[in-house]
C-alpha cells in the first residue's frame, strides 16, 4: 500500500438480497428473523383452553394453519409467522419481518396477552427476544474475509489438523448475565443450503431447487432472568427498548 | 451432555448458546441411556435441571430463582424508547407514591394539615394519569377508581388505613402499569374494603334516584 493511503474498510461484496457496498455495520444487514418467547410454570389449563385460545388467536390471524397438534404442544403458522403454545412456553416467530419490528412487536403483544389470559398465566419465568440479522456475500470466502476484518477473533495461521486451507465458518459468541437480565450475542459466517428434489409426479411442474447462500449472521438474544409478572410487562414496549439496546450495544462488533 | 452411568444425575440444561430440550419424537440423535433425543431450542438459556433417576426415568425440575424482582426501570431501561403514556404514568405514579408516603409520615407525626396538603397534591395528579389509560384497561380502571375514591371523601382527609391502602394501590400500579382487568379488580376491592367509594357521585345519586322511582312505582300499583 503506498505511503499515506488509508487502509480499505471491510467491504461487503454486493450480490443478492439487500446488499450494498459499504462498511460493514448492522444497518447494512437484513433482518432475517425475529422471535419472542415467554416461559411460565406448567399451564395445565392448556388441556382445557387450547381450543378457546386458538379460536381467539384465529380471530387475529384468520389464516392460521396447524403444524403440530398434541396435548403438550400446539403449533400453527400464518404466512411467515409461526405461533407455538406449549405447557411451559409460548413463542411467536417471524421470517423476514420489517426492519423496525413494529408490526411484529404488536403481534407479539397480542399473542402474549391472549396466551396469558387463556392459560391464566400471571408470572413469566422468562421472556426472551431474539433477532437474527443476515448479510449475504458472493462466496463463503468473501463472508469469511468480511468476518475476519471485524477482528473479533484471532485465527491461527498455517497448517492445522493437517489442513492447509484457512478455517471456514468462524464464529464469535459472548454472553452477558446479571441476576435480572441477560443477553447473548453471536456473530458467525453461515452457509445455508437448500436442496429440494421434486417428486417424480411433480417433475413436469417443478424444477429441482438448489441454492447455496453464504453470509455473516449477527444473532442477538435479549432475555429476562428474574421472574416477570404479566402486569409489569408490555411486550411491545419491552421489545422497543430491546431494539434500542441492540442497536446501541452491538455497534462494538463493527468498531463503533 | 453426559447422561451415561447409573444413579441420580443432575444435569443443568443451560449449555450456553446451544440449549437442549428433550422430545421423544424427531430425527435427532437419541441421548444415550434414554428414549429421548436432544433438540436445539429457539431462544436463550434455560433455568431447568434434568433429573435422571436410577431407573432411567427423566424428569424436569425448575431451579427456584433467588433473583430479585425486575422493576420497571430494569425492564424498560432506555429513556428515549418509552411511549409518552408509559413514561408519564411512571413519573406521576412515582410522585403520587412519594406524596402519600409523606402524608402517612405527617399523620404519624400528628401533623394533619401537612398530611392533607400531601394528599391533595397526590389527588391532582390523577386526571393526568387517567390520560395514560391507553396503557391498558386495568390501568384505566384503577385510576378511575382512585379518582372516585378521592372524590368520595368530599374534601375530608382520608384516615390512616385509607391512606395506607391508597399508597399501596398506587405502588402496585407503579410496579405493574400493564395489569389486567382481574388484577385491577383486586386493587379496587382493597379500596372498597376501607370504605372508599369507587363510583362517581353522580352515578351513586342516579342509582339512588332509580330506587326512588322503583319504590314510587310500587306505591302506584
């Protein structure tokens, strides 16, 4: 590099969904998925109230389709949203939610309200909010290079385990916990493979699908440890505070 | 996760990022010595412990958490992320609780004038608190009940028991502003138990006039 020239910042290679050239920071990532989970003491009312609960949920999400129905677990999906109610936990998850998570937070508040009301849950043992960000790169190597440029971990040089190639899919994870709350942060390189062979009857109508996507994932889980009474918790408000914390405190990953 | 061997084994399930739940079905690798398989969960760590007895029967026990309770400031730590109603309610409820506490202290010191002033200062916060009722039906119900309770005193200072109850209800509301209607009813019952009327005087008057109408109807018959 010639003298006086500034080093190149970590640059994401622009290919595919939501990619732009520029320095790597959280705003350049797409929101891949979000989930909210509540845990509670065993809610035996699920045996009596499952029908009423799901009927109430159906009023809010008319297109729910069952996935699992058994006495211990009821699981539905509606479009890109998945809703699960179990004896000791309930969760709502969304794939590709909007960036602000405004609508997902409102849905979560309504879902939690209905679950707490029908299963007579007054105390949550844990409330967790997880959001996964993804940034796609052209190749696995590009993704690994972008990850390495963050300087989160020190990769060993040279041949290791009799393998000359550089390590792939590196991962960095940290957890913070107090008596009351906790957060887990992971940053990793991920390669996602979709390989669907069409059944013989469908060959005429459906091409086989093979897609490989590599990228950097930032995966953040923010949760409570101390019990929370339902009257203390407004899920929409809590998630909004969580999103502010995530935006503020994950900045260090990118040198902020 | 080591599950081999005999005798009672207690294995914490909190294994960091990868946390496991047990399920009998599924394509996961069965854990040795059990008919269960491990399955990665969606969100965060667990506070459960898995107990495997000598017969190989797996059961779950929940660790009783000694962690302190979460306060509103623990749950909602970012000042600029608050909704206007939430932050206003917390501010006003904090003031109301402090003022009723001061009133109680003044009463203990036999300073009834100071107590009355503090009670009046607490009362004037209620209309603005009522404007925050979008926080929930429970919140609106309790604030409405408190408004009527103060009005029902008709300017007289509350007695010590009433004041203590008012302070208690305000404290609960500060801690649990998103309380349900059922939880709100519990708080209102406490106010009623100390002879505070929870209905607006106009409604009480209207209902008593209904009784008069009813009785006059009977006289006509």
